[in-house]
C-alpha cells in the first residue's frame, strides 16, 4: 500500500469552547496507481484529511504511513519527498517572478543534488518542450516567459505538471479545478486523467462536483462530519448516478444530504 491511515483523529482548540473535532477515527488505505475521488459537504474534513497526510500538523491521535514509512510525526518539508500537491488556488504552487522554464526545472530536479544553473541548458529545454507539447497549451514555446503572465488555467496546468514531474508516491489534488471556468476545468481534468494514467500515480482528488467524482478515478470516498461514510469501489460505481450516490448516503446515514454546492456541483 502507498498510503495507510489508521484511526486518525484531529481536534482543533482542544479543551476550549471553540473545540472542533475535524477528523473522527478515519482509517483508509490507497494502493499503487489507485485514483480515489474524495467528496463531502463543507466542513466534512476533506482538507483537514489532506493536510494531515501532507504534515501540516501532527494528528491528535492515529498514524499515517506512506510507502511503508511511518510519517505521523514528520514535518511537512520532510514528507514532501513523497508527495505532489495541487491546490484550489491557481496562484499557489508556482513562483510568479520566475520563468516557466525555471519553475518546471525546479520541479524536475526536486530531491536531486542539481543546481538550477546546471539544468537550464539546451538538453533540459528540449526535455521540457517534449513534455509540454502534448498538453496543447503552447507552454513549450514560452519557457522564458514569467509565470505571472499566464492565465489561471495555464498556471494550474503548470502546477499539475510540476507536481507529477518527480513521480511522487502520492499525488494530492485539492479541488484543483473548482476556481476555473467550466471549459478550462474540463481541460485540466482531462490533463489529470492523462498524467495520472500515464505515470500510474496513486492519487487522491477532492472535488465538490459529484458527477466529476463518479466520472473520474477508480474509487469514490465520501467524508461526512469527520468520518468516512462511503467508500465505493470501481465495480459498484459502474452506472451509478448522482441521485444514486445521494440515495446511498441517505441509506447509510439515515439523514439527507443538504449541501447545495455539493448536490449542484458548485
């Protein structure tokens, strides 16, 4: 297994009137090359779950193992060797003042003892152009342009490429299409399918769009009030509709799903 999360609890502001139990005994496993879409209402614990995996905090209780290594107490920078992550905000994940080529090169040589100056030669530029050309955004011809000149969609595409360059053990996609217009979001999700499929990356993707969750990946997990309430494998997802998913939640929890953003794909 690439990822094992066991009995994960996270309580913020513990012992105060502002105490929040964000995760309540989450246990989860992710195999190599498995692509799991993660859904849940606002406040369900999705981002807390991702932040726990990434090392933004040490969980209140439980353990996290990545590629056989117990990383529960490891700081964020130490876990970065295992992870690639793309955030909701297209402005995160890239350095605006640096060029496209410089950003991509830094991602390519991450965790390697190579200086930036040694890696921007003709051979590296050729590699970058060959990698970028199939994406179809023309970035291969703009390696010397500053990232600040790119659109939000182009920056998100770049961040996705950068996150996958070093073949991470685990790719975390945190609502990475939700801030984009529908057409750009469609292009980015197609890129995601292509990159994840070609590189066989173990992937977790948070989405607020239930149809997107069913259409992509190999498995769908739903968080609710800090717990995993549904974990639907590939066979059971075949032919499942959003209405069917909502009904399954209601049957499982004996309550109605009321988050309009989740139900309407907003």
